[in-house]
């Protein structure tokens, strides 16, 4: 008797993804870079999140902007981008929308900025909008929206009023109470949660006695933050389940085994970012591992594995 192939498609924020794999914002540019890699296929990917955009073009931070650390990477790109309107008019029309979904990543320095980006993307081919709430609120002294649960929820609220597309809020691990932030963002209208964004870190040049990163600090990603990501997913899972809100798990997922850990902990979809720099063909390896694991454990679908942690 033949054994059926496990179903790796997932439902996420009202969208049907062909696989649980999502390529993360900032790691694949505006979606065209990985098409040049032999062996890579967009059909292995449920969605690609485009590089973060703002209302106006930004040049980004002064160098150095990227630095490799033990088991990770620091980056402080500074949201370099050509502006949302340019992306909509010049980039989106050339992407292979028939192969996978493309999601926007929205950023802003004020609530009005976020609202304007949402309104622009509402009339575009992107199928969802991820909200980066780890941006500084210039009207509140530079406090990051994501570090204050009420401000984070306000960002979701103003964007919800401007778009009918699914909103996915990217939560910061630097928040003192990530579950409370998740709850308020859900009540404000988010359709999904990305857990987690990068941690804040720095590196020092001992010869010059200066910070390596031009911005002094940067976002730490890579294997070093995986235990934090798993814990934050676990903390967020209860409130997300109460409202039937899916979690896009991310943060240090660089191996097929990592993918299994994220799924079991509660990730409805799996975000690949820094791991693609280690292995550009990671997607295919993760999909094979997921299929083999589901078959071995007599599970019919990826969704049967999600949140199956035994405590």
C-alpha cells in the first residue's frame, strides 16, 4: 500500500501558503536575488517578505553596517530603500507572483508614516503586509514603537484602518512583556504575529577602541538567538491561540532540525533569514526534513506538528 506524501501547505492569516517557509525581510532584497541561484525555486517558498520600505526613500546608516559575530550577525542597515511608491511601480510588476506570494514590510517614524505605507500597499499585488514596529517614534523621543505595548497596538490600529490586506506584526524580543504586546496588537486588528525580530547588540574594535558598527548597535540574528526565539514563541503562543492568530516563527532558524523545533513550539510558518547566508539552498533541505519527519511520525500534514510541544 502506498504512503501518501505529507501535506506541507499551511493556512496563515487567511492565506493559503504552498509551504510553511517564508523568506524574511531584508535577507532577500526585493525578491529577485535568489532567482539567480541554481537549484533555488520560489515554488519551495510559501511567501517572500520584501525589504522594508518607508514613505520616502532612505539612504540607510553609515558603514560598517554588517558584522559577523560568533554564531550570528549584527546588522544596522538603517532601512535603506527606494521608497514605497517606487517598489509598487517599478519592482512588484516584475516579480513572479504566479510562483509564490510576496508580502510587504512596512516601516515608519510616525503613525502617519505607517498609515500612508499601508494605504499605498493596499492597492498593490502584495498579499499581506508585515509591520516592523521596531522603528523609533520620533514624536516620542525616539522610543521604539515595539518596546511599548500601547504604541505597538496603535501602529496596528492606524494601518488596519487603511488596508484590508492581512497584517502581520513583527514583535520585538526587547519588549519586557511580549505576550501583552501580542494581545494588544491582536485586539487592534493584526491577523498574524512574526516572532521574533532581532535582539540589540554591538561589537568593539579593540585596536581603535571604537564600535565596529557605524550605528554603534545593530540587530543580532543567527543561531545565537534561536533559544530566545523559541522561548518568545512559547510565551506568545497562549494568547495567539486564544484568538486563532498564527505565528511566523523566526530568529536563528538555520538547520532542518531548527525548523522542527520551531514548528513543535508553535510556529504556523517558518521564517528563514540569516540561515540563507549560511546555506542558500536551505529551503529544499528543510522541506525534505519536514516531509521525512511527518512520515516517520505518521502525521498527515505540517499543521499537525504545529504546537505539539509536550509539557
